[in-house]
């Protein structure tokens, strides 16, 4: 019993659980963040530079739309009108039965003309020569004249362009070459002028120089519908005109 008493009186030790340590704070890697930020910045810069190059390339490739100047529009209209006139004339049946050759021994040239319109030479002096082919349409009671004129110029011009641009060279419809259509007549540079009318058809004049003479070939009509007859004759004269 005594032994039991002594055992019960022995001091007891309380076992305490180990104290919990606070979690360790993670260290922020500043260098890694700086490297990542630098890489992102460089990527964005490179992307922006590539976009700039692409836009600049497109800007250089795509040219702005150029609107034609009024004078260029008028010249294009004249060319289109001339082409449509020739097509209309050639596709229409000819009103003339046959063609013969006219020779001008004075100036040394020849051309074909319809037998219905015999050429008439009007030469008041040696400085001016005028050959006229007069046509008449009974159904319209109107007529037209196709002509080839030649006159000595007051001074020598180096080219037909110089003559047309010279304000003192004589009577002509315009001194601006853009108002004319450049063509070839008998292998000679010539300029064609169309005087427009309300119906889009009008008188025609073709100018060229040869041997210090100004040649003017064209026609005048009293009625726009007669243009087709006059144009057919003029086209034949221009196509067959030869100098010898």
C-alpha cells in the first residue's frame, strides 16, 4: 500500500505539442520579372515596327486615283467621237456608185472622189488653191462641201505644231494642240479638229504642212445628218491622198 501511495505522489510531466512555425515568406525574383518585362516590351516594339513596314509598303504600292483634267476629258471625248464616226460611216451602205481619181498637176497630188461629186478647182492666185466637192441631199434640201485647200504660209514653220501654236499664223479653230487629234495623212503628221454641235456632229478640218504650204482638208455641212455623207468622202480622200 505504501508503494502505491508513493507512486501516486510522484510528479507528472505534461507533454506539450511542438510550437508551429509561421510559413516562410516566398522571395520575389525581381530579376526574372525584369527579364520578362523586357522581353514583352521588345516583342511589342518588333510587332509595331513590322506593322509600320507593312502599312508603308501598302501605301507605296497603292497609288491614289488620279482624276483626269477637264482638257484630257475633252480630248478623250474627241477621240471617241472620231472613232464612232468612222465606225458609223464604214458600217453604213455607201451612197456613191463609184470612185475616180482626181489629179492636181499644179501642186502634184491626187485622191479618189465619188463620180457624183466632181471636184471643182477654185484658184484665185498662185498662193491659194481650193478644190471643192459639193454634195446635195434632196431629201433634206440641204447640202455639204468637202474641200482640200492649200495656201502658202507667210513664213516658214518647222512643223505643223509650230503653226498651230503660233497666234499670228492665221485663222485656225484653236491654238491648243490638246484640242486636236494627231493623225497621219499621206505619211505626213497632221492634226484633226472636230467642231462639235448640239447633235454631237459638226464640221471637220485636218491641217498639215508640205513644201511651205498649209494644207487644210475637211468639210462643212448645212445639217448634222449630212455629216455621214461628208465623212465618207473625207475618209476616202484622206486614205487615198498621194503626193508625186
